[in-house]
C-alpha cells in the first residue's frame, strides 16, 4: 500500500489548494441571499468529480438545492460503497468574531494543529471532509487501485434539514443501491486518539410563540397588571427541567433505551479529561443531568436546549415597554427508540398545558430526524477500524456522538443499508462557530485512511461471496 503515501506526498499541495478554492464559495443554504453561490458550489463539486475520474456525473435538481451524484462502476458483481457528504455550510455570523474572513481561507498554526489548519466556514463541516473522499477516489483511480464500485451523493441542504433528500432517495433506490454508506461528517477524539462514531442523535426542533396583549404597552401604565410574554416564556422554559436537570415533559423518557452496566463501562473507557474539557470552554464547572457522566450526557441521554430567545426591545438605550410577543427556538436531541414525531407531540402538549390563561401560545415544528446507532461487528465497521489502526497505529475507540445527521436513519429505513461514520474532525475545530478550521494533518490523514477502508472492505465482502 506504499502507493497511497507516495501519491499523497506528491500531490498534497494541490489537494490543499483545491480545498481552499472550494472553501471560497459561500454556499450558505440557510440564507437565500447566497442562492447563486450554493448553485455554483454544486457545479464546482461536479467538476471536481469529473477531474477525479468519476462517471455519470449529474447535478440532480430537487425542490431545493441540487444533489451531486456520480459513480464509478468497475464490476457489477463487486461490492459498492456509497459516499455521502454535504457541500452547503452554516451561516458565518457573528462575523466580527472571525480572525480572518470566513470565505478567505488561510492556513494558521494552533496548539492542537502544529502542522497548520485551514480556517474557513465549512473547512471541517463538511467540505474538507467530503473532499477527502474526492481526493482518495482520485488517488485510487490514478494508481489503479480502486477495489470496488463507488457512488457519490453530495447534497446541498444538510445544514437546513435535508428536506428534499428523502424524496430523492425514495425515487432513486435502484441508482443508490449499495452495500455500505461511508460518511465523513463527524469527528475523532484527538489526533493521537482515533475514534469511530457509532451513534447519532435524533432531533426535534421547534419554535414557540407566546402572545400577551394585542400591542406593545407602556410598562408603567400596564406593568404588573397584564402578563408579560417574555416573563411567562422564561417561567415556562424553567418548568421543562427539575433540579436534577431531568426533563419533566410527561412521557419524555418513556421509550429511552437504558444502557447496560457493560455498555456504560465501555463508554467510561474512552479517554476523556474533565479538566481539559472545562478549560477548553473556560468553564469553572459543568452542568447536566444528575447521575450521568459528560460522555453519557452527550452520547446516550436525550437533551433539551433553547437555541435562541427574543422579544421586546433590544436596541440602543432603554425603552419602557411590555412586549406583545415573545419567541424561542427549542431543540431536543433524541436517543434510540425516541421518535421525532412522538417527542414533538409530547412537548407541544406539555407546553400548551403549562401556559397560563393570560397568554396564548403557539408551537411550530421545524425539521427533525431520527436517531441512529451502528453495530461494531459489521464488515464496514471492521474495515474502518482496521484502516484507522493502520494509519494511526491505534485501534479507534467507538463513540456515540451528540450530533445529528438525520438522513442516516432515513438511509437505513429506505435503502436498508447501515452507514459508517468515519469522520476526522476535532470538537475544537469550531464547526458552526466563528473561526471554524480543519487540520492539514486531519485532511491528509483522512485521504490516507480512506483507500485502506476500500481495500479492507472489498476484501472482506469478496471473501464472503
Ligand atoms: N456534521 C454535523 C453533525 C455532526 C457533527 C455529528 C459532529 C457528529 C459530530 C452536521 O452538519 C450538523 O450540523 N447537523 C445538525 C443537524 C441538522 C438537521 C441541521 C446538528 O447536529 O445540529
Ligand atoms: Mn456536517
Ligand atoms: Mn453542520
């Protein structure tokens, strides 16, 4: 397998420069002002696939942003790997907190990334990570070492809930037929501690609106005599958890799968330093559900968080006012056996039941998604584990993530195929935050590891046939 490192050494500068060009495109799916950029980005991805040697490249229109599909079928009887990723990115704000422009990629050294990291929105989530697959594919094509069939599906709406991908998958089951799905859109524990994500959380995301009086009022003339919707909303949010940070929406935990002592012991074996965790976030203490460790809170326990809250006067100076309305965006992260629909319903019922008569409330569901778990005894996991063991010199640790990629559960339901989440980012890479970055080490390590995955996987499946 010497050809892998030789090819990377010869071409790494170009690999980095190509990613930098892709990162210059502000493909923000959430903001309609960037529509042309998102569409340009799809074109750029299609061109990159063509240059890498893919066939049947198509920019597939959807009701939203297009999906870039392509493939390389070397032999219909061989196994097929489907690669999924997303070319859209999160909005870049707050812009003033970036030390360089979010779409002017620059390489800077950090303590964690002494070889340098590319700073740009989307560098880690997910352009830098799906592009590793494009370059690993190029490597296998150019060195005549692609051992099985490969299909690529790179979408442009992941950061806004993949609303149109479900329909695409349902309509293209034959085209998407595969033996495993390979995704790099998650992370590892540290650059000297590889890990593979074995679970993703589901998501129920909703917006609430509390209405008091029919107009904003003078807070002296009316204050104390009518409901202030912001005060009421805060009280209602405070009623969602008890003093142990246990969520008290009736039935919220009904279907939660409790883990066995053995499974909890496995989680506790993954390397984790609470001191480092706190200092990385400038926290003097952590906060969470009583009775569970930090890894358990993020990995296996469902959570509820307010993502945004607004209403009333927030401009310069003071304005004495009782607002007519208050709003909040609330998300709940779900674990196996909970469903988005079930939890959204339970939340709505509870929220309406605790609203005093002095206000009116509305609950509006946004996007959601189901949780996912992947077993460690399937051939694709073993292939990924052996690939990382080869390139990192250590067996990767299985870890359940607190993040969500809702389409992964849908792939399983519609295609009957499990996904393998072999990501290379770090939690400190600041995805969705100002100064997102992706280590050059991580990028090149990913390109190096992926061909090993293909070789291991093809070998394991061919042996079975
Ligand atoms: N790549 C992330 C999810 C992720 C990151 C999972 C790190 C595990 C580790 C993805 O792009 C994302 O941001 N997902 C959203 C959900 C989506 C519906 C907007 C999330 O988790 O908030
Ligand atoms: Mn992502
Ligand atoms: Mn994301």
